[in-house]
C-alpha cells in the first residue's frame, strides 16, 4: 500500500478526526501515487495516522476512511459503515418514507451520497476513490434495503474536478419517473433521473415543518426560489391565505403545481421569474408579506466565490426586508459550507443597516438530522437558515 507522509503539524487535525489531506500538506510519497488507490497516511516521523484513498490531481488529495490501524479500507469496512448509518437513521424515527442514508463524511464514507425514496434509491459518487467501491455499495444496499431500483446520479462539478468515470444510469431493478413520498402530512412527487440533487431537497424537511408551525391562519406568504414548492405547499396546507411561489425554472414550477394538486390544495400563485428581479419589483410596487422565505441555490461552490455570493445575499435580504411586514418573518438560507452562519448574520446586519430595519432572531435551522453534522468536520455543516422577525 502506498505510504504518504504529511508535513509537520498536519497530524494534529488528523488526530482530531478531520479526514482531509490537502496537496500542500503532503511531504512525500513512497512511490508515484495512482489515482483512486488506497494509502497509509503517516506523520512526518513515520507514525501511523490513518488509511484513505488518493487523487493526486485534486486539491483535497487524500480522504481518510479509517483512523484505526486494524481497520483497513476494504469492502467489508464500507459495508459496515453503511449498516451503521442505517441503524442511526432508524433511531431518528423520521416522519417520512424518504431520507438520506449516507451523508458522505457525515457517515465516514467520504464521496458517497445515498438517498432513499420509499422503495427506490439514488446514489451519487462525488470522488474517484469512492467510485472504486461502487459494486460494494450497490450490493450492500440491495442486501440491506431490498429496493425495487437503484439509480446513479452524477454531479457535473464533481465529475469535472475528480475525473469521475460514471454516467447517470440505472444500476439495479427499475426506477419509475414518478415516486410519491410522504413527509408529515404532505406528499411530494420525486423524479430521481430528472430531479435536482438526487431528486428532492430532503435536508429542508425540518425547516418546512418549522414553517408550518409558524402559520396561524390567514397569512400572506412568499416562497422565493421555490423549486418544487416545498415551503409554499407547507404554508398553504397550514392555513396561509395567499401563497406565491417564485422560480426561474419552468420545469420546477410544473412539478410544484403537481405537488399542490397531490396535496388537495389550490390557489397558490406560481410565478416564473428571476428572483432578484421579482423582489425588486415587489418592493417598487409596495407589496408586503407576513412571511418571506428566501432559499437560493449554492452561490459559492468554492472559497473564491464567497465575496460575490455575499453581495448576492445582501441584495436578496435588502429586498426581502423591505417587503416583510412589521411583525412578519423573513428566512434566509445558504446551502454552501463556504458561507458560514457568521457570514449570514453579518450580511443580514448590513442589510438591516441599509434598510433601517431592526430584527429579532426567531430561530436558526440546519439540515435535518439524517444529514449528520460531525463537530470535528465543519464541512459537514452546509445548510444554515436564519429566521428573523422584522420589528420595524
């Protein structure tokens, strides 16, 4: 097995449980590394730190799978981790037949995402090294869950960066174009092959539930970047009087309309528009809402994009604050771990200063518990939401 030594000081973060080794942190190799092979990571003095897999072509060069000298990165270890992840999900008693089974580093399986939608499974490999275990992952899922079908999704960004070989494909059984999932008292259509991510934003399950509990009846609600309508439908089901859902994607809005009908609802106003332009127009027209939800896609794929992303968030927040009634609720989300909670709070303060608004924080929400956040791996916390009451 390839031996890799890291530079002095790097061992501290590895010993704390952080599973990434960057290219600049590597001191030496025992030989020329091969893409995707397993490695032993040692400190500068040669002492054992862990096992992982390597891709010398990317900045995050090594991802560790084990810190235990007795547990090498074998198919048996991958299988054990999948079973352990399943037991954890069972313990959560999630009020849904759809959940995330494997959350990459959050389940000590870096580079692997597995989502379950009733009797069907979506898999996404995001690293070359984890792609080497595709057969093991697929066979373990078949054995554990006995699904009707398994479909592989491919993230274009990961494919480009990691040089992945996989294509979107059916790995096992059959996967229908439409699957109906349940979530509390709501239902949603999921199209795994055509849907964003692996088919549905399961990570916002708790936030949708939280919104339902805010609605007392008769509110006017705006859901910006509504995608398939999760927040808008939750608000309408809870008793909101007027609900508007805005998205630039015609396909997303068609799905949102189908989800509205699936839940026995009607009257939601679905608007195809650029969110920034729509909010600007609403402000100009003097429109006001009791609840404004702003849940944009990831504005920051990497650290270099953070500055531009924060400018985008500020513009959204300035417009959102202007159209939220005094006493109303404004929620802003970020789904990029490069945008921290502190970033969101700081840009919110800046937007409040510019609009002369005072707000009271009502809640902070994060990805639901089936998307585990490991304290020693800050990158596993990616979804942050700040809910504020606009006081002036």
